[in-house]
């Protein structure tokens, strides 16, 4: 049985906040530093991009890939995202007001 008076605070129970290192991704010759958020495209960003592009396609925007019989704007938008031909940037914002715009090609690299 342990005596309550003999228990000391363990240093492992107190957690310190450690700042994450910014992730650097290299696309071709250019290296891009991601300072805000994860170094990959999140599922929320992915769904927002696909939804926005599908809306553009359904409103008559030009399709950037060979359709190959696909008629659904969502499938076409997914294929365009997978082929990395969408000229879209993701803007991530912190509560402090700091923001960073990141090209999709950087976030999709390696995935």
C-alpha cells in the first residue's frame, strides 16, 4: 500500500507545449514550407474543393480532363483533383489572424 505523503509529482504527468516544426515539401525544383496545419490535404479541404469544382462544372465551366463517359460533376471533380490539374490554393487561417495559402500540388504530393 502506498502512503499518500510519499507520492511525488511525476514529471511525465505535466505536459509541455512544444511548437511543431514547419513541414517542408519539395515540388520539382521549388521547396514550399507549410507553417499552418498538417502537411497534407485534410478530408474537409478535399470535400470542399471537390464540391466547389463540381458546382463550377455543373454551371458550365470547362472540364480540364478527358471525361471518358463520366457525366457526374462530382466524379469529374474527383478525377481532376487526383490528376493535380486544378489551379486552386487552400488558405489556412489561425485564430490570431495569421494565414497561409498553399497550392493543392504541395498538399497532394506524396499521397
